[in-house]
C-alpha cells in the first residue's frame, strides 16, 4: 500500500460540485476529439478551461472531469448552422487560425490551445433520482465580445424539487386516497374505528 503525504494535503470543504457564476469567460481549448453521437452523427468534442480572470484554471485546479467542462459541435445536417456559428467565434478569437480548414483536413489537435469566448451557466438535471448540477456552455462568443462585455449573462432555470425517497415524499396513489377517504366514511357510518 502506498504512503500518502497527508500533512501537506488540504481537506476539501463543503462537498458537492464546484461551480462558477453564470457569466462570460475567455476560455482555452484543452483537447479536441472527433467522434460520433449516440445516433451516429459526426461531432467534435472540445474540452475547455477558463483562461483569464479570477477563475482561470478552475477546471484543472478543481479536478473536473472532461464531461464537466466540454461541449460538442455537431455536424449533423440540421446542426451545421450552429457548428458554423461556433467555428466562426473560434476563428475570430484566433487570428490566422482557420477552424474550417482544420476540420476539412482532420487536424482536430489544431484546436488545442486556441481561445474562445464562452458564456457558461449552471444547469440542473436528475440522475438515478438525485438532483445533479454542472456548468454548461450557453453560447460561443468572440474573445473580444467577452472582454468588452458584449454578451448577455445566461440565466439558470431553477430546478423542480426532486422528491427524496421516503414515505412522506411519495404522493398517495388514487387507491390510497380513495380508500382513506371513503374507508373512514364507511367506518364512521357503521360506528366502527377507521381501518387506517
């Protein structure tokens, strides 16, 4: 068994998922992978990290998994216009870099260390009956737009409360409600104690 240096390891505080405020950020692309979606459509996975400001390096510094700080550019026929908008933001943020030519030449690693403006927001979800949250890309912007404040700050929709497992949180079924209501009335009419 390996020995660990516990004296120089700072304990985590709070727990949960580390998030940053919904806002615009200058980001750097840290990896790029070509692949296909679950329905077989081509896509480019771009993993990013914040490059400037007080949250620079937030993803690497907090051990975020790639799935917590990545975005997919889909090249399905119905999504090409969105892919073009994203690629144009990357091109405008990196003078001399042609992301369209890189895609056409299968040079996906050419995206690594390129900058892009991203508006990020907290998104809630559900997994196995538990509420989840993660930071997601709301929009691609140019780096100049982010630096000048020329973007709309994204808004997070508050989640519906996910019921906790337990009797008190489970709504009654029709049968339970019907039986409790009418069972009590029948018992009262017979002058008997309610069966519930």
